[in-house]
């Protein structure tokens, strides 16, 4: 199968409600879809979400990076897969989301060539998964109402966005904890919103009330490695690193100094599937469990994350792949079933997705 063309589309999809964190507010999804065409008519699909506050990329920069790589890929055979992946990673530095979108499309094509679902090609067997759902940051009453609505839809794990005000964050988490049944698990995500000292004080305030979340995610700035270790040594709540880890070296440094408890793997940070798989293997070497997460992405990227979760199900034990459930509509047909908290992989070859130009309403 020879690559004959690569083109991009803008995937626009409305959100059910605004997505609000300490870093940003998003009212509608706008992602870049990559479609790789082959000479036999086979199409490979990839996707990337612009997250300038985290990866430094915009729609324009991602499109430009793909256009830069494009002439080096066209004319190559999918059977020369390792060389293609090497080109994606060596022709340009950084641009992790753009590379991920290209990689996902290449993996989609390779699995289609082998007539296998991607997860099976990667050695996975698990097909059914449960994800949490994100509760956007806001006023306490609104956050509690959103939590109740999520629980009514079947979610038993809620990821609470906080990080704009440590004092108010304690009030938010305390109120949410008191309002919910105790079988509902809480994950906290501050998106780099606190200092190390604030993090310890806040978590101690919660722990004194016997509120110990499943984890606290990235409470301090991405480059505050000493801050992460300072927090881990002083609190009971497990510490998960997100923005601090893009590369294997980032993860190895934190794991070697025992600065974190868990790792959040995101394809948009690892530059795609190849390094995500390797990162999971590294974490296994350190006996460190992982979560696979997503940016504010559509079904193509999220499906890729689920396939990776299946391939590394022994070490990726937590999912934060709720982005599709946050959409009120999208232009992607999929054999992957996204049913609120439950995600089920299908048996179609490749990712099991197809990009369309129309946006049907999700039932």
C-alpha cells in the first residue's frame, strides 16, 4: 500500500456544556483531522487537538508541521512502517500533537493492511473499559449539580477540575464529597494551579476530613520537579503527573527520584502511539500504574487512546477518555462504542473510525 496523498480537515463539534479549567475555557471542540490516502483507496485517520497552553500548538502550527512532513511521506509504502514512524519523529522537533495525528493515521493504515483491529495488532485483548468524566471548574452549586447529573448517567468516578483558588478549592471538594454517595470516587486535577506549599496545605485540609481522592493531578507547574517531590513526601493522597511528562526522559527522572505515584499518558504529549507504548513499558519497569488521558479531542484520537489502553492493560489501569461524552454531536462514524462511562472496542480493522462531512446529532 503506497501513500498517495495526505490532507487535513477541521473537525468542529459543539460541547454539551463549556469545558472550564484553571488554564482555559472551551465552548466548542475544534480539532485537526489528518487523512492519509493510499493507492488502493484505503484511508488512514488521525486527529489532534490544539492545546497551546500545554503543548504550545495551534491549528495553524499543526497544519504547518504536517505540511512540512508530508512530502517526505508521500510515495512511501505502509509496509515500510518503522521508517515512516522514524520520519515523523525526526524531521521536526516538538510539535507533539501534530506528530501524534500523523502517527495515529499511520497505525490505522498498518492495522487495516493486516486486517486487524489496532488493539489486536498491538497485542491487546481487553475490549471493554470504564472512563471517568470531567466536572468543569465553577461555582460550588453548579459543580455539585454536574456531579449528580454524571452519576445519574452511570459514572462512578468523577474528575474534579480545581486550581484557581486553594481556599475555594477546599470548599468545592468538601461540598462535593458531602453531596455524593461514598462509593463515588473523586479524582482532583489542579492543572498546575497551586504552589507546592499550597498543595500540601490544601490536601492536608482535605485529609483531616478523611477526604482522600484517588489522586491529585499536576498540582504545580510542569517544570516544578522539586515541588512534586515535596508534595509526595508530605501527603497521603497519591500524586499523578500530567504536564510534567512528555518524554521518556521526563518520566524516568520523576520515577527515579520517586517524585510521583502515577503517570498520565496522553498521545498528544508523547507524539503518538509509539512513545506512549514505550512510556507504559517504562512505568511497568518502575511498578508505576498509569492513566491514559486525552486533551479535548474527538472520537478518532480518543479511539486511539482506547486501543493503546488495551495493548497495555496490565499497566494502564485508569482511563480519563471522556472527551467524546462531552460532545453533543460529531462527524465521525465509529465501531467503537462510546456509551457514557463505558467504552467498547469493535472488531473493524484499524481504529474503527471514519470521518464524514456531516454532523449527525448524538442520541
